[in-house]
C-alpha cells in the first residue's frame, strides 16, 4: 500500500502538471485583430456564424466579402451616411436585446461591425450576446472592457457592465464600475439601481437604500423596476 505521503506527493505533481497545461493553453489562446489596435480572443460557438460575435471569426470568401460590401452600400444609401446607418442598425440591436431576441441582436451587431467596426457599441452589443446567448462570462468581460475604451460609448455601458459583474459574482468590481457610472450619468436610474445591489452585496444596506432612492428619482427602465423593488425589500429600505 502506498503511504499517504507518497500519494500526496503524486497528487501535488499531478496538480502542477494540470496547472502548467492550463497556463500553456491560456497563453496559446488565439487572438484576432478586429480593427487596428484591438485584439479579441477568438471564440466560436455552436450557432450560425451570423449569430456569433464577429461572424464566428469565419473565413470569408470573395463572394461573402462582396455581399458584405453590397449590404453596407445599400444601408448607407438608404440612411444617407455611414454614421446614420450605424445608428439605425445598433438601435435595432438594442431593441432586439430588450425584447429577448438575442439571435436577432447578434445579427444586427454583426451588421454594425461591418459599418463602423471601431465603435464602442459593437463590443458592448457583442458582450451582451456572449453573456445572454452563450453564457460565456470570460468573453463578455473581455468585450465589455474593450467597449469601455472604444469611441462613443452609450450612457448605459458602465451600468450594463456593472450588472454583468454582479451576475458574475464580483460585487466589489461591480461597485467600482457603478460608482463611476452614476458620476458620469447621474440621471440614469438603471445605474443607480445596479449600484444599490452592489452596495447591498458588499454589506452596506444604508448606502444601498440611498442609491435605490436616487434610482427612483430618475425613473429606471421597465427592465430595472423589478430589480429596484427587490433591492429595496432585501435591504429593508424605508
């Protein structure tokens, strides 16, 4: 019979091998430059390519590229400018997300990527798709962080990122992001609602109630009202 000491030594060596392998795989993770200066980890999912962020990084044939160019030319012609085409496409993407149509949202944000791939809204939308459709928290976190550094973020970005961090059970990180969110957009009720949750989860019920009070003043969205009612209840706000 092997001694416990030998067994423990073998277990430690095996764990070290696994850790080394995991580290090697992490280092070897392939990244793709999606626009100049922006590297994204290549991730693919079991879904049609147009329902995956960045078209699932699929190689495109000359015919595919020609079809992409034809689409962009058509929508720019219909709307009057590339910026207006991007605005219309991303608006349809947000509407799809808000109504639970995540597959459609992915299609819209892929179209937006074809129009203006450097914009924050592309990565923000893909982050939501990665989380909501594929439950890929690592991808969502990476894409949210990229969105924070890209041009023209929407007011909801930090509120959404903070809510994601709460869902990922990272309330301290969430609170840091959400404190910034309410400073930058103090009239955005959803950010205050999410901050209330972060403060409560970090053990400060009184501060959570203060944030909930601010949220109520600034009319949170219908999607956020349930969260606001719930945090007021658990924090025992007056």
